[in-house]
């Protein structure tokens, strides 16, 4: 019996303010607190992209600097959909999933509403997706715990695991435990 070789799947760790566009199979790992990851996957072409956005809007960037567009939900999403539309792919044919946006402070009652970055990130993403008529297929957002994600760019599947503070001390931020 002969066995065909399976293609090697590349792995990578996505840091805050980064985007990973995949045309070949890969497993992308990231860790989120108040940050937001949005994944997009097109089944026919198997083109996939994931972002790790830190803040809701590029308009809120420090000193007006716009050199770190992938730090922001709105500019990351704009770039992501541009990759698909640039190839003639209709937005309604993309599977979109969203994760993160936690309130990471112990006592969220003492914070002003506008200080909850996680909620603001989620709201920014939802507003963007609504404006572009892009439906969400799945989401796991909010709460007060971080998440570890593994995104399979070949299938579009996302595995999400809640993490505790003890878990974060074991992560070396290159995606390995």
C-alpha cells in the first residue's frame, strides 16, 4: 500500500497589528485580549486572511500617524476585503468570523464606556461589516477572558480556547507553549 505525501502546513504566530494573507495552507496562531481577530476565507480559491487589530479606528491613531494601518479594525478590514475584490471575488462569497474584544480589566464597572477597547473594537467591526453587507458566519467576542486562536487557512476553521492568566505565562508569543 502506498501512501501519498500530504502537503506540509506552514505555521506562524500573528502578533498585534499584523495581518496574514494565505494562498497556501497554514495554521495561524494568535492570542487575544481586548484585541480583535477577524478571519476571512473563500472556499473556492482557498484564499484566507486574518488580522489582529488593537484599536477600533485609524482616525484615533496617535498624532494622526497612519503608518500602522493593521493596528486598527477599520483599516485592517478595508485592506482585507480589497484583497478579495481585487481578484473579482464577491464579498457575499467570503466566510467571515470574529474573535476577541474582551474587557480585560478586573472592575469594568469603574471604567467609562468609551474606555472598553474590546467592546469598541467589536462595535467597529460590526459597523464595518454591516456597511459593506458582509454577514458573520461565526463569532466569539466579549467577556473578560483572553482567547487563543488557531486558524486553518486551508479550511477556514478556527479553534478558539479561553485562556486564564496562568495560561498566558506559558506562552512565549511565538505561538508555542
